C-alpha cells in the first residue's frame, strides 16, 4: 500500500501546509485523554474510517496518527486503498509527539 512514514518534526512541517490534516484514529475515549492540539486535528476512529472516509476528501495531505503506530499504519492502508494520495504515518505516534512514555 502507498503511504510514507515520517517523524513528528516532518509531520509538523506538513501540517502547516494548506489542505493538510492530522487524522487521529484512536477511540474517542483515548482522544479525550491526550491529543495533539490544533485546528487541523480530527478524530475518526479506525473502526469507522471506511464509512467516514468521505469526510476527508477535502484534504490533500493526510497525516495518520495513533498511540504508537499499529492503527495509523492500518488507517493509511485503508485510505490508500480508497484512492487517497499523500497519506503519511507519523511514526512517533501521539506519545512521541507529546513527549510521553508508552505505558
């Protein structure tokens, strides 16, 4: 599947681009505990991504993120299969972005 893995620093640079979004695919409960703040951050849980994918059609850069990486990689595969281009996985995950240790 077509996606590129990038660091949080690369993701932050891309997120400043017009049409970019940080797609957090964790559950709403996880999202409410800690998250990357910003107006271009959306939460679409992995288990509803296929049915809600049309909500992302207006973005030309999608940066997938989750707690560590498993779900964000799966999200990137799904989006690529659905025809999205410029899909990235933030390899540091939310924990890395926020400087938190995995628990």
